[in-house]
C-alpha cells in the first residue's frame, strides 16, 4: 500500500490530513472541544470556534498552535490559522420569514 501511495504522489496529501486526525491530540481536549477545523489549504488552517469568546481566545493562541502543529507535522506545514466565530442564524428562511423583509431589523415597518 505504501508503494501505491508513493507512486500516485499522495504522500503529501496524506500527511496534510494528519491536521484533521491529530487536531485534538496536538491542541488538547479543551481547545479541540471548542474549535473545529473546517478546512486546510495553502498551509492555512480554517477553524470555527464555538463562541465569540473562544474565537478571541483562539486568535490569541494562534501563534502557539501554529508552532505546535509545525513541530508535530513538519516545519512549514501550517503558516497561519484563520479563526471564525460561530455561524449566525439565517433570517432569510424558515417558518416565520416573508419575502422582501429585512429579517429582525424589519420590526417597525
């Protein structure tokens, strides 16, 4: 199997996937509980935080996390981490939405 991976040129891609599989071990269980990886491309890790407080905390911890990831996965694997806060609810769809309205801002007509 290892020979097939090498012949197909998949070695780097498989190494990159370790970011997803080893995330909890590298950053620790508490951080992993509040931060999920949404993607990885061009040496940038995209992380979604469970709350705005955790998003702020992750932005402060980002240089340390990048250093830990590079130490564990290989130097230069990760250049930076982009942290996003929790997804806000959509007011455009649902049982109480109407066409042409502006969502919760449209309360006084």
